[in-house]
C-alpha cells in the first residue's frame, strides 16, 4: 500500500492538469470540480494498485475519464427515466380528459396553471388534498384555495354550456 507521502509526491502534481482536462470535458466549473474531487478520492482508494515510478499522470487521467463516463451514463439513464415518466404522465393526463366535450376541455385549458393543476389532481385524478399538496409542493390550504378558485372559474365559464345541455335550468 502506498503511503501518504508517496501519494502526495506522485498524484498531487497531476491536479492542475486534471483540472484543465475536467473543465474541457465538463464544460462547466461545478461539474469539473466534482470530477477532480471524485478522481482524487478514487485514486486514494486505489492507491494500492498504483506502482510508484510509473506514469501517475496517465493513471489519474484514466480515472478522470472513467469518472466522467460514469457520470455521463448516469445522467443519460436519469434523463431516459424522466422522459418515460413524462410520457406516462401525458398519457394518463390525456386519459383523464378523454371523456370531456370540447367546451369542458377548453374551459380547463383556459384556467391558470395553478388552478388547473389543483382541479385535475383532486377532482379528476381523485387525489386527496394532502397528496395533491405533496405533488404540487405547497401547503394543503393552498391546494384548497386553488381548488375553490378553479372550480368557481370553471362554473362561471361553463354556465352557458350547462344551460344549453339542460344540466342547469334557466332562472324564471
């Protein structure tokens, strides 16, 4: 196992070049800093496999490239998972609106997004106020307020349609 002194003598002089390479790979300072830090941590963990006197520069660069590739693959898998979730969300969203007439769908679309989301989650997807609040990342009271306002605006927007369809009676 390599000692702290050997590690400092062999590996630490490679840090400036690692920083430049990481900046070029990551095209951003935050990720580049993370890559260099992860590379140095992995080099420390694998110090037993490094033979003093060999090319420390090439060894650390290989660790850096492998770290970057792992990060890139992880980011790609996360993006694919997000895309799949969005696709499933759009599909379920369409299924909720499939039974509506054009007027109702248009009235829903005309609502401000925060009201529409509350109405869709609670009234159309049958979520509890708490579940809707968790999904919208807001307090339960806010969900209740948005739901009230959204329903009120929908009622107002659809009043004429409801009268024409015979759902409501005209006042005498």
